[in-house]
C-alpha cells in the first residue's frame, strides 16, 4: 500500500508532490528513484505533460515525510488533528488488515524512536487473570496456587494492570528494598503469568517482559544514589511538563511510594488543611497521612489542577470512544477522571528522567526520592517514629500497639513536624 491514495487527489496536488520531492532531493536523484528520465520530469514540471501517472506520484510520495505530504494534500498541520480523529484511525486499523499493515509500517518509519516502550506494553484484562487462576489451580498445590494468585493480584493492582519492561524492573527493585521475601514471591508470580498467559498471545512482548527483571535471591548490594536538596530542586526546576512536575513535587516533599502517589484520587487531598490521606492498609504497610507545604498546595491548586482539568476535558471524549471500541479492556472513565494524576506513568517518568540527565548527566530511580525524604528528615533531627508515620513505614499491628500504649500524636502536631522540617522545592 502506497503512502497516499493518488486517486483521491487532483492533478495540481500530484504535481506539488513531485515538485516537493525534486526540491528536497534534486532532479537527478528523483529521476533514478522513480525510474523516469530527467527530461520527462521537466516536462511534468513545466506543464508540457499535464497528466502525471499515478505510479510516478506514488513513488515520489515515498521520498516525503508524513508532515510534508499532509501540508501538500490537506493543507493542515498535525496540531489540527484532534484526538477523535486519532481514535477513528486506530479503530479502522483494528478492523481493516490491509490498512493496519500500512498504518503500523508508517508508525515505525515516522515514530519508531518514540514507540519502543509503549510497543512493549501489555494491558492485563479480566480474562487474563481468570485464565491464570485456572492454570495455577490445575498445576499447583492449593496453597501454592493461592499464594501465586494473591501476589499477582497485588502486583497488578499496584502496576495499574499495565506491564512494561521498565515498570516491572523498577517495581521488583523497589519491593526488594522493602521486603526481599515479598519481592521474590511477586517476581515468581509475575514470571509465571507472563510465561503462561502473555506469551501465547504476544511472544515478542512476553520475552522482553520476562527478561526485564530477575527473581531476587539476596539483599540488593547496590547503594542507591540519594540526591541532596539542591540537586532535587534543580531537577524539579528542569521538568518541563506540568503533570510530571507536580508528580515529582509530591514524591520529593512527602517521601511516599511511587505507586501510592500514582494511585491518589483528587478527593484524598484536603487543600484546606493541606493533608494527603493515603487510606492504604495492607499486611506490610500502614500509610498514615502526609502533608503539603503551603506554597506547594497553592501551586498545585493554581497551576497544576487547571492543567489537569484541561487534560481531562481534551481527552475524555476520545477515551470514551476507545472504551466503547474495546469493552473487554475494562477502561473505567470515572476512575480515570478521579485520579490526581490521570496520565500514563511512563510519560511522567520520561519527563522526570530527562530533567535528571540534564542536571546530573545520568538517571536514578524515582523510588530513591523516598530515601531522599528519609535522609533529609533524619538530618534535621526528626525522630524516626515521626518519619515512619509520615512515610507509612509502620506495620498495622505495630502501629496499633504504639498508638494505644506508647505514642499519641494528633494530625495538627504531625503537621507541625512536617511544616518545620520536611524538604521544600517551592
């Protein structure tokens, strides 16, 4: 399939395609590429031959970029293409095999450098989970099967049911620093899921996912890079995207886990009292509450939230169409709208890591911002109990005993500790 359907464009646009190709590459090169002698091409250009054969125009179009063809044929820039148009192209590609092959080839030619990570992304469906449960119950003992299922379900929820090599690698490394045992069991469950469920459907993606992480066997030996407050501020100031900037701000000023910040709903933020209510209790974590500095709360309300609302307004209708076209994907529009950060995690990471490279010449894991917060607070002589409460590091049972018998602190007192000692980027 050629880049353009020459039957749908008039003679003047056909001539403009040929002119642009010659202007860009020169008469001699175009003559050799198309297989038409120079004199004939000149006659096309000066109008002595008014009818340019379709095969000549099709070959000439291969020498031009998508933007160049768009300008000639449609007279518009990519900024004029709305999300609804993009969704309609995707739906057509799903239904029309010939168009799909052409579309995918064009995508790789024009956007290959941008597609590496998304192309390795696998969205887990309800049917995938049900198949995994069925397989492990048939092949494993009752206890082992339930263990694999439990660890997988927890991991998928924290990964937002999207698997990519980068997310899996960092997720397992993050778990290893908090609990080697949980990291090992989770890695085994994920590898089994990839092998049994993902591989039969997408062998190439499964291979990259499977090889992206290892099953932890011992405590990680590497010493994480922990930035100081000066470097952290420089990174923050070099993040261009407002969404990524807000995400990094909360990570740095609260020390919360990456997954916890990504999972936040807008209604979990009390801007009047500057409280973040994590509302997350598990067997290993009891995230209590955290806070925002006054300057940060003001910036989020005045700068980030309008940006967020505009993002949702711009893409909601397109996402609804995508959800309607893919009912089995379980796309929940209302949950998406309720998120504090309704963006793709990988896009946030790309923006932040670009700023890291600009400041440091290298990248480090976002999880290290948790260690940054801990280190900063300890250097300020903040008691470890306060730091652990703010970062949700106290297990539920231990917290209950401590709260009932030894340690009573109000939200106001905890906020006073935060306001006085927590790191500030604004």
